[in-house]
C-alpha cells in the first residue's frame, strides 16, 4: 500500500511559467513533509520542507502548500527555469503512533519535470 | 566537505555472490539510512541507524545486513545476491531525525 503518491509521472512547462507538482498521502500520522530534487546519476537533494503545523512554506522561487484535511501537498516553482528540469520526489516523515520516526522517510514515485526554454 | 560518499558507484554481481556497499559521511551526523530505488518507483528504506552501535530495520530489510561501529561509516551487506536486489542504492545521513537528509550519489547494482 503506497502511503505517499505522486499521480503525475511527468510534467512539461514553459520557461517562466509556474510548475505545480502534487502529492497525496494516506497516513494521517505523517507530521513532516519534504520535497527532493534528483538529477540523473546523482543522489536526491533536499529542496524544501513543511511541518504539519503550517500550511505554507516559501523559499525563493519554491513554495510548498499543505492541506491536511485533504492529505495533499503541492510544490510551486515560480518562475520555472530550464535548470529545474529533474525528478521531484515528495517524502513524508512520522507515522509511528506513539513513537519517533527518527527521520525515516516514505517517498512518492517521483514526477519528472521538464522546463522548455 | 565531501558530505556522503558511497563506493562503488557501479557493480555487477552474479546470483549468490555477496558484497558490501560502503557509505561514509564527514558531517558528524548521528542518523544514517540506506534506501533503494527501483525503476519508476520512489526510494524505500532498507535499514537505518540513530548512532554508533544502534541499527534497525526499515521497510524492505530482507536480504541485507548493516552495522554501525563508528559515527562516520554505515556499510550495507548483501548476502546471497538475487536478481530482485538489482536496484540503485542510496545512503543518507541527517543531523537530527526530523531534519532533511543528505544523500550520496548512489550505487547502481545489477545482479545477473
């Protein structure tokens, strides 16, 4: 059973426009959410995170929105740049009732973002 | 700062062989993790460690073993390699369990 889902395998966007990547989760015990970016032949790189006590977090061109009632989060990239072309993974931490997660992450399948010049 | 270093980068194993994937970090992080990524899938946690001498199973531990004798090193051992273990393996570390993890470049393993 996949607890974190990224239902769009790929997304294509024009340079300068907004990229919106979506992620859904099923485990209501998740309390911390992260986005990672991954280039081919490299490890994932941390991008931005959000705690469950917030509904929005911004860092430059990147904003993550969390809707706990819908168990949904999204990553907005504005404006999109060709260098943003990569695989984006949504990840969640927590989910151990009564215990700490020790930072163990549950990942979605990833979305391939392509930004065209 | 090297960050998280994994060796080797590529390896081909025959069915039934064994090997150790090496991982070392120079950030003095207490928490370390091993993940595997299969094609078209997200990363899945194999094992993790919250400090030297302390390890625990993740989501997919079968066929693997780990040890953590120092803060810096967290090797992953594959015994009796099987084709199902063909994957890309990532080691990661974090300062605290709830902060972002830093990943190595990965080891691409093929079992034939």
